[in-house]
C-alpha cells in the first residue's frame, strides 16, 4: 500500500509536469483526489491494515494528498498566469487607430468673445443690461443729443419702421433707459444686436453686435475713463498692449476719443494689417455729454460719467483671423466647429 | 477732405516736416488723418528735355530719331512715333530705368535697329490730365510750356506735380476744418507756430454796383446773410498753374478762371461761393425765398429738378436761378461769353440745405459744408478774397460796394469759465493761465468769468466742450489714468444665468450655436407653409429695407433656422445639429414698440437624429432647467410640421413650444432632401416656470423592486396615457416607469400594439415586500384593463 501511495504521488506529479490545459488539471484532480479517485480508493482499503500500519499509512496518505494538492494549486496558478498572459497578448490593439468621437456642440465665436468681454466687465463691477432692438427714435437719437436732421444721423444709416420707431443703430438707447430708471452710481454694459443699412460684404453687415458701457457717479473723471479702458483692453488683448487715446467726435460724449492699440503685427511700424498706420482703432468712448445726462434726468452739475462702445465682430475677426464677416451669419458647421 | 501741403504752408510755417510726422501730430490733436499721398511719387528718372534734332528713321517710315538735351554733356537719342514735336520743344523724357505713372518700367533698347535711350511721355503717362494742363494734347507728347522749365529738370518739379495731399476725416462738429485756413489753425496750435492769416485787398474801379442788383432775404431763418459783388469786363480763360495745382491737390477739377476762383475760395475759407451771369438775373433782382411748388430748375449738372415748397432757392424777379447752398442753375451759369458776373457769398441754414440736398439726391461740396452750419462772419472775407483773386488773375474789373442783406442774429454765446470744474472733470491741474493760453489760440475771447467762442466754432456750447479743447491740446495721453473707485459688484442676473444654462445644456447635448439675421423676406412665410391669413404674417415692416430678403422682422425664428439648415445641407455637410436663442418680433399698436419674444430654436438633420433624439434633447433640457409640470400632446395642425410627427408642449395651459419633423413640403421648399427635426421653446415662459430652489433628495437607503409589464392595447393609445394610468395606480412608491419596447407586427392582432414597461418601485422607509409590489402592480393592471390595455398572455 505504501508503494501504491508513492506511485500515485509520482504519477500525479509527473502528470502535472506534463500538463498544460486547465481542463486536464481538473481531470487529474478528479482522477487522483476525487471521491472516486485513486487516493480515495486507497484510503477505503485502510480498514484492511493492521493497527500499527494504519497511522503510518494514514500519515503518508495525508502527506501524498497535501503534496498533490499543493502541486495542483501551484500548477493552477501557473496556468492562470499563462492564460492571463495569453489573453493580454491576444487583446493587443492598434492604439494608433482613431478615437471614437462624440458630437460636441460648439459655441458661436461671437458668443465666445462676448462672454470673455462680459466677464472682464463683471470683474470690474459692471452689470449687464439688455433692451429692445426695435426702439423709439427718441432713445436711439434724440436723448443722445442727435436731434432730427442732425448731420450725425447721416453716418448711421438707419432702418425705420415708422417715423418714430426704428431698428436701433447702437445699444446706447439701453443706457438712456437705465439712466431714466436708475439713480447713480451706474456701472453697466449693454451688449446686443444693432442695425444699419449697410449692404452685406466682407466687412459690412446690416446687422452686427455692439457692446457699450456706461459709468455714472459723482466725481467720475476723464482719467477714470482712461484707466478703465486701459484695464479692459489689457485683459482682452494682453498686458503688453500699447494703447493710445485719440480725440474724436461723438454727439453724446464730450470730450470724445477713439482708442487705438498698437498694431500686433508690426508693433507700430506700419504694415498691411494696420494700413500703414501702426495703430488699430478698437473702440470709441468719451465723457457723457451733460445734455445727455440732463435728458435722462441726471443732474450734470452733481454727476459725471463716461461711455464706451465697440463692435464685437471686429474683435472676433481679429482674434481668430477671420477675413470675412459673412461667415458669422452663414453658420456653416465646418466654420462653427473650429471654435 | 484732401489738404494740399503746399497751400497749407502759405498759412503756417512747419518747415520740412515729413508727411508721416505731420499726420501723426494732427491726428493726436484731433484732426484725424486717414492717409497721405505724394504727387508723382511713383515717377522715376523722368526729366525735361529739349529737342535738338529730328531725323527720319533709316528703316521705318513712321518713326523718327531725335537728339535731346537733358542738361548733360552728351545728348540722348530717342526714337519716337510721335509727330507733334519740333526742334526746340521742351518735353518729358523717361530715361533708361525709369517708371511711369501706371508703374510701367522703361529701359533703353533698339527700335528697328536704332538705339533709343528712353521714351517721350504724354500727359497721361505722367499721371496728370488735360484739366491740369489745358494747352497739352491727348494723343501726343506733352510739350511743356511752363515758365522756368529747363533741360535735365525733374519733371515733377518742372510741372509742379510734387505736392503732398493729406486726407483728413473731418467730424461733423468741425465745419471750420473743411478749409485750408481751418486746418492751418489746427496745425499752428499743434506745432506751436504762428498762423499767418491774410486780409484780402480788393482793387475796385470806382464804379458802384448798387443800382445794378438788389438782394432781399424772404426767409431770414433759412438764410441769415447774403452778400454779392459784381465784376465787369470778365475775361473767361484758363487759371494760372499755381491755382490749378492747388485745386488738383484738393481733388477739384479746374474749369475756367471764374469757376476756379469760387472753388479756390471755398477750399481756402470753407465758404461756398457761386457766380451768376448778370445777364440772366432778371431785373437785377435776387430774392432768397422758398420755392413755390411746381417751380422747376435745371441745375448745372444738366438735370431738371422739380422743386418743393421746402427748398430754399435764389430767384430773380421771375424764377429760381439756384438751389440755395446746393447747386446753381445751368441757365444763369458762367459761359465763355459771360462779361458781367455776380459773386454770391451767403450763409444758409444747415438743416435746410441738408434736407434739400437729400431730397434731390445731390450732395455737393457746397451742401456738405453748409449742412454742418457755417459762420456768417466768413461771408464778406470770402467774397473779398474772390475779388482779390479776380484782380490777381486779371480776370475782370471789380466794382465798388458789397450788396448785402444781413438778417443774422448777433447774440454772443457765453460759456462760464469754470476752470476748477474742468480740472476736476479731466483730472488735471492746469492753471487758469495755461487754459487761457490754449483757448486764446483757438481764438476764444474772454469777458470776465465767461468765455466767448469764435463764431466759426458752433460746437463750443458747454464747459464740457471747453474741457475737450483744453485736453486735446494738453494731450489725451498726458492725462494720468486712474482706476474706478468704489466697490461695485458686477454679476449676472437670474435670467442671464438661466439663458447661459440653456446654451450650455444645448452645447453639452451636441448642438452648436448659430446666429441668424432677425429680418427676413415675407416670402419665407410661404416656404414654411404658413397659411395665407395667419396672424404671424403680420410683421414689423422696415420702411427702407436694403432688399426684400431683409425687409421684415421675423415673427417666427423657424425660417432663419431653415435657411441655415439648408445652407449646411447644400454645402454637403453630412449632419448639422444647431440651436439659437433667437428673438421673434410681434407687432403691437402702430405707435408702440413691438413685443420681442425670446425663443430657443433647434434644428437637426443627419443619420443619428430622429424624432425621439430631438425629443430626448427637449426632455434633458427641461429637466436640467427644473421644469417638470409640462404636458405634451400630439398635434397634426402645426403647418410647418409632419402631421403625424409633431408634438406641442404646454405648461399650465400655455404653449411652451413645439417639436417635430419638418413637413416634407417645407423641406422641399428649402431644397432639403432629408428629414429635418426642429423644436422651438418659449424661453420667457420656461423662465417663469423653472423651480429655482433646488433641494437635495437623499440617496435611497432601501432597495427598489422592479416589475415588467407587457401590454396589448389599441395602436392609437398614446404611451403617455398608459404611463399616467400606471403612475396613478401605483401611487407613492412609484420610482419610475421605463418604456423598453413598442411592437406591432405578425404576432400582434391588427390595430393593436405591444407596449412593454419596466416599473421600478421603492419605499423611503423600508425594504418593499413582494406583496406590496404585487398589490400595486395588480392595481395598475386593473386600471389598464379599464382603458383597454391588457396583459400580453
């Protein structure tokens, strides 16, 4: 019997050595250790043994079982490792194949730039105010010191609905409405659509967007106007922007200015981008005309303020190097998905 | 406006400053320079030559070989086809390696075997015209008759084609700067130089003109002043070169000496002038009056114009002879046989001139000056200057006296000199003397504590205007910038945040934002199948549109979206998922502002989109916006949509929006051969119905029990009805109902459908037992049976 047990051990260990497949391992376990297996069969014969032999053989039988079990376990681990290895090999993919893309929505480039401008102004304590696009002549012109037949009306070719109602040519009427309703301090921007009867081409559109700003409070000075705009422009165009204020005329501000930034391309030398001037005009501004303040019920002796206005399309065109304004309103997905 | 630097230098000595430096300085003191051009800058190596000999070309009948003197030791040999030259003539020659006005490069070369060392030039090849040199000819060489021209002289110098033209953008508040003198004044202050003004000296012949002409202003509000002077024995001819040169540099075509004088004075003084032929002033009577309706005049441009009662005219005893401030009549204009002329120098009301010019579609150099408001004090100096020029040009005999009707109101404008306010306003610390110095230079005077602005500066009215004058010469960029003080808080309003959430959600769901024009063509309503008499056809109409396509304000955003969808489809983009928060403009009463409604519109086409994808987007959005109490119903009456694939959303009985597949006829109208899905939601209504205060709902502690129900029901029964029945029956423990199958086909009786739900139930307080779940489900089954939906066996 002792010999039989040794043979079983030997045979099982040999078989294990040869073995490579999970199923064979399972079969071997059943064959050797199972209820009807070789080892069990031997143990069933234990009864025939003498009392002296029984513990010896019993111990041997346990030893054999433990050895075989341990060997099977080791083999099991080995096979599993091999299997994992094989699977990993098999699962190899070409990581250079393209990724599976989701369809994302893209924000319109004008919105992207507008959001940035809004954030800059919000950071400086401004609120954002909307107003009607179809306006009374009074709010668009008269309250802003542009009476009927004023030559300045020629420069803003206006779409009229009736004699007194028009499509706003600027977002300044929003400022008038705010000044009528709210007592200073006022710090707002009014972005929105404006309309002028310009035929559509690469740089003109009968509809475009403006952002206008207004500050009214006691003791607001020309220096505040300059400081605020310098901060705004540096945030928008970078800390190194070189800025100049140039006298200009708007009926609703006095003094009025246009603001230029030094050409980003030629640094002021003069190039094609800046038409040889070395500067690029980016916004108009000025101290709110005392007549405009009085028109809105604000005492110009007590309060002063400044206003500014810039065109959104021009900022976005420069930002993204877009050379044709029509692209913004054609909304081709090949255009939209670039931003 | 173009400015001749040569002319400018007559009034202010700025030395040889470069045009760029000049432009920069003037721009920064408030006269914006748009650009400059140096006359003849492109011309190279073209000089005056003197023809020494002309011989036949040995091998060509039509060519001659000329020897010309260019002031050098050796003459040049030029082969030419021109026939208008003779020995002794002075003419321009383009030497080897020269450049003509159009950029053509000239090199020496052989012509039929004979060396030609350059080319003679015509007027056009130099970039000038016969108006500049009336004695020259078009087809032939420019034979120069300029005094002082000599062989070898640079051609530009010889013919005076070397001025610099600076182009200014003159703003509407500065009519005074529409003149050489006005810009000279600005230049003098900018560079700290003296302005050298000249008072015209007129030599008259000692004969009065008082009996020859009378002037009467009938509408003093439209014509504050009218002055006239008469010149006899007029000799119409060509103006001298210096005068033609200046007109050319300022962009005015020389015509004849008298017309040129009127233009010259207008450019120099900014005061438009006119000259009449006295023969055609009936009874020597000039009346400045409004036209009578029915009156006509043929203006100098040869066009007959019907005058209206709003047009101010210059009339003789019978008829209008000029439209005041706009253009003279053809009939009374200067002709070659004119002998006695009347110079007019008048002041007209700006608005009146502007409206008349606009009415007749004729904006002239005169009207564009008048409309900004001119200075009546400029009338007499300008008139005298014209007569002085007549003397200088020996163009006629100037009679004594000025015939004048002066109705101008001489009330002096006074502005308080509040120098402390100005310093505070500008954040400067200038002394009163420094301010006075600047104000004196712009020709303000002082009366105690008041400033009296010059009459040519109608823009100076308020102390803020004075502040501007101070700061533009002090330097806008010299003022030290400061930051706004006071801790104002900027933030988005609830509504702005709400709109941002809509945009961000749409973007996250894969839709891209578009921006469309708010105006459309009325025809677009046909394209979206809107019935003829539909209320939405009543739109806000633009009275002066650019074209039909942009002539009305849209009452629905759908056509704008469809245009963009069609554009993308036609550009062969395989898909487009788009949205816009768009305004719709609904007319109210005629004299009230229209209502501007905010709508979210989405439009989609492509392989991955169908009705339920679109609906899913609406559902996701409404969930994100915390809007839950909405209802949805099928609609077959939405005109733009497929009658079987359209749903209307409502909230408390109000229309929230519409969703559906675009009607194939509508798609066809846009040339789209694929299915298009759109939805429109009322942003204002959504905002009203959003649950603003979100509170946390605890994550469930106890497990859910799910039961699946497969039902057979009538094919027309909406799933929503089934869901509502289940929801009512199951009650409070219902967590959600998930539809997982809808089937019609072979195994199902005709007219019926199979609908399968997975129903999830959960209790907040305990683990739900099977009995509880079964009880609820059985209740649901019973209720479903009542509406004809039975369990599938």
